[in-house]
C-alpha cells in the first residue's frame, strides 16, 4: 500500500516494515505509510498484535532532517504516534541498528520494545541544535527515569541494548528484529499482556518529583560545557516539564521548545554542519565507483605526540598498528604515554576497564622502518622538515609492500615534493591529523598531483572508519586550516602593536565561541618554536621575540603571553607583559590607540574568510562546506555558527569585503584587500553557499 512501508499478516500478527534507505528517516512518505499500515492492521479483525520493524541497515534513524525548515507535509509525526499509542492492539517496536531521534520516539509510543544486541538507542537532537519534538522528552523520563533521560537528551549520546534493557527502555534482547519482534508480539497476545502506555505511567518520576535536585544536579553537570548553545538548556527544560506537568501539558511545552529551536539560527547552522560533514566524504574529481584499497594493518612512523595519538585512533577502531621508532628509548616513552593516556580515560569511566589492555595489544611497537612490510597504509609522523620527510619516503619505497598507501602527517609541507622522493607517487598523499590526534576529529586528506583516485578513496574511507571527519584538500602551504589560521595570527600580532592586549584579543575570540584565543593557543603550543623558525629565516616579530628573549616560552615555562600558576593551565593576565609591550612600542616609536572589540572580531575573522575565498578560487578546497568542516572539527569553531564560510554568509559578503578594504587602507596592509572571488560574490549580492562545487582535479 506504500512504496516505503509495507504491511504483512502472519496469522494474527501484523508486521509493518519500513523500507526507506539509507536510514529509514521519517519522511512524509514514511509517516504516511506507517499511519496507513497501522490503521489497516487495527481495522483488520484477524490481527491481534502488531510489530513495527525496519528493513536495511537500521531502525528509523530520526526525522528526515532535509524536511526541516520547509512547509510541513501531513501527517505530522504526533498524529502518527497518537494513533499508535491509542491502538487497541499491542504494538511492538523491533529495533536493530540505530533507533535515533524521531525513530526512538516512534518506539516509545509503542506498547513494547525489543532490540538486537548491537542496537543503539538515543535522542541526539541536541547535536542538531534541537530537542526531541515528538514526545521524547516526556516519554523517555517515564521509561527510564529523569536522570538517565536527561543524560541521553541533553548529552545526546545513544545507549546500547544491554543498558537499555537494564534501564527498562526495552523489554527483551532478540536475535533478529523481525523474527524476534514477531515472537515477542505472540507472547504479548498469548499472555494477554496490558497495553502499556508510557504517557500513563508516572511511577519513575516519583523520586524526582519528591526531590528535584536529582534532576537539577544532572542538568548542571551536563550543561557545564554547553557555553553559547541554546538546545541543551531548552532540552533540559522540556525534560523538567515531564516532572512538573501532566503529560499533555509537557508535550505542549516540548513542541513550543522544538519549534523555536528549529526556526532559530543555531539549529540551522548545526543541521548545515551535519550535512557538510557527510558531503566532505564525497570526493570530487574521482571516477564514479572507484573502490578503495583494503586496509587490514597500518604502520605509523614516529611514536611522538602525533604518531602516538594516530596509533590510538586506529586501535580504538580495532585496527592493528605497527608503531615504529628509531630507537628503544623513544619507543618505550611513546608506548608508555599511550598506556597512561588509556588508563586515565578508563579511570574517568570514558572507556571500559579492560579497554586499555585490549587496545594496547593492537599496537605493536617496534624499532626500524624495515618492519613496515605488512602494512596496507603507512602514515609518517616524523620530524617536520622536508629533508627528513624525503629521506623517510625514499626508504618507504624500499620497504613498503606494493600498493600500500603512503601518507604524510605533515601540517604544511609540499606533498608533491615529498612524493618525488619515491618511485610510486601515485600512492602518496597527506593525512593531516590534528593534535591531540586521538581526540580531534578532523583529518585533512591532502591530494597531491599524482595521487591515484583509489589511494584517495582509501584514505577518506579509513578516516571515517576511525571516526574522523575527512576533508579533501589540495597542496599549498598549511593546507586549508593552518593557511587560514596564519592570517588570523598575523592580525592578532598586529593588534598588539596598535594598542590591544593579548587578554582582550583572546576574550573577543572566546566570546565568539572558539575554545581558545590566539595568544593562549600560542602559549599552549610553545612560543619558542616560532621564535626559532623566525631566527632561521631572519624574520623579526618584536613583541613575540622580546617575550622569548625574556625566557617566556608559554605554558611550559609558566610564562608567555600570560602567566601560569604551578600545575595550572589557567592563563592569567600579566602586568609584566603589558609593560613589555609598552616598552617595545615606545622603542619602535609606535602610538597606542583604543582598539574596540568589534574591530578585533572583524580583524580576527574576516581575513580568514578572505583566505578561504582564495582557497576556493584555487581549488584547494572543493566546496565552502569543506572549509567549514576543517574549522568545525580541527579548530573548535562553534558548531552553532556553522563554520567560517557559513558564518560569513550570515554576516553578508558585501559587509565583509567592505570592512576588509577599509582595514587594508587604514592599517596599510595590502594583504587585507578583498580576494577577487569574495569581491565578485559581494558585488553580485551572492553567498558562498551559492557556489557550485569545484575541485582542483575536476
Ligand atoms: C529528529 O528526529 C527530530 C524529532 O525529534 C522530532 C520530529 C518532529 N534525515 O551518516 P551516514 C543521510 S532530528 C535525512 O553517512 P552512517 C545522510 O545525510 C533527527 N538524511 O551513515 C547520508 O546521506 P548521503 C535525529 C539522513 O552509517 C546517509 O543518510 N536523528 C538522516 O555513518 C547516510 O548517513 C539524528 O540526528 C536524517 N535523519 O550513520 C540521526 N540521517 O549518503 C542522524 C542520515 O546522501 N544520523 N541521513 O550522504 C546519524 O547520526 C547517522 O546518519 C546514522 C548512520 C548513525 C544514522
């Protein structure tokens, strides 16, 4: 009766199956199909029980996000759920894969729920800047109690079938969803079990009604890291309504909150970010159907901070790693750090207690590059100079097996040049991980001139497999992220010469939503690195040099642009730095002026966007959304602002181009002149979003 939902009757049990690939999202057709099939089953006198299940890889993974912001099409999900919950015949949701968002809400409106052992159940709406809008905030607390409910709703992470069974979210773990669901429905019918409706069951709310601190403490802990975000707080309020209000009133409150968020700017940005991340995995300029190479084992060269973090990322995904160092001492140190790192995470409850041993067992630490022979992918994370990289890649030629993908983790060096040091440039590309590599999600995949399409596909798919967000970029100094960051760095330094203080600049940047300002970031990375490199190149940076000459290298020396108390990472403004800046300016005959926060924000962000426009024009990134992905997942750009290019569109490109031209004039800095592409879009009244995808190779 429907293209995407079908109804079958097996004796007295009706089986309703949703089949709408890829993830059975609740499009209008799916909602309509479920409504019609359930109604038919209710009307069929032969039917005594109903199973709702899904074909394909997953149970319903949520509302169809592509429909948000468009005129609603009937039937609404609330109407479908109301029909199901009030059905006079028991409905069993049979779950496999991921029952997420609206999908779990459908299941919660059923009278019983069963799931396969590997199923995951969750309400991740908050990650899209939303709250569950189809009863999830009211039914989940009634199913599992408000404490776990608020954790799932405000935190947004799913739970597994075992935890769901323990919490009372599901009634049984089954082998197969359809067969298990049907068997369970037969049991319900045979035993004449009641029509259990979560809306009528307040028993699990009683404790929180008596002592609301159970709930408020959980909310306080969960929202600690939600600075700037609206959804977690609105979601917590909606769950609070489940405790305080009758079901229907709570539902009304939930609906109001959902609509407000859905129509707001933050959710728009977060939904954009969701699709941008998926879009980035589609590589332009690669022949359709190109298959990646098989990767069963990875070799990583270098067990330092980066190499170790990368090795952990693979081990976390169950992929065996050969971790290679040049000496026993370095290897021992690297292995020790990983072990400690895992143990600390386990102690915090981040991973199971037996995970450190299991994961470390996947990392085989050895001395000598000759041990890479059985690796399908080799990632080099050695010292960051061209000479060292070339030497290493020359050796890879000798020891890597034919067809192995050879990746460099360089953060700025020319991969084309590195590739020339091998006889197999078609296998060479960049995989630029971000520090700490076991935590940060971004992996810039650098496509060199001669990189073979299947090598590129291999890198993108393995990055996804280890839970990274890949973004394909072209060869240039610093690739996408660091190239844009360099523009911000240049301006932040100039601002000090004009009268701003490090703490003022950083405060503007963190208020915008970035996790750290440029000066605190410099202190974290170590100021001596740039100092040494400037000396090598004969470049001066008066204030930064003066800091280093005074032994202020950043956090590691307890002093940099800020001071740090022993054992603390908290950046404290230091009058000595102010004095040092004043003296430097006086020495150079520079006059201080009052720099407004507005100016700081514009000079921190607009030059990066300008560089982004150049990156697009050169084809270094194929789409504006790829640049946004780089910033969202590599640099902590606030997700509710979508990424620099998305944000630029919301500010208006004309305004940005005008301000850049103004600053170019006022500060006598030709590098701030609006890039041709930015100027063109601004003149035409267009946005970055209007640009068609264009990759270097296309
Ligand atoms: C919600 O439910 C609101 C309700 O409370 C209220 C309603 C009133 N819609 O990620 P993948 C596409 S809000 C549309 O690569 P995986 C995705 O774009 C929703 N499309 O696969 C991709 O398309 P393409 C709450 C969707 O195996 C393809 O499916 N739910 C949706 O790595 C495959 O996706 C969520 O937030 C969707 N809901 O991961 C869940 N979901 O091939 C969001 C996916 O063209 N989804 N697509 O690029 C996910 O977390 C992951 O997709 C999932 C599968 C874990 C399901």
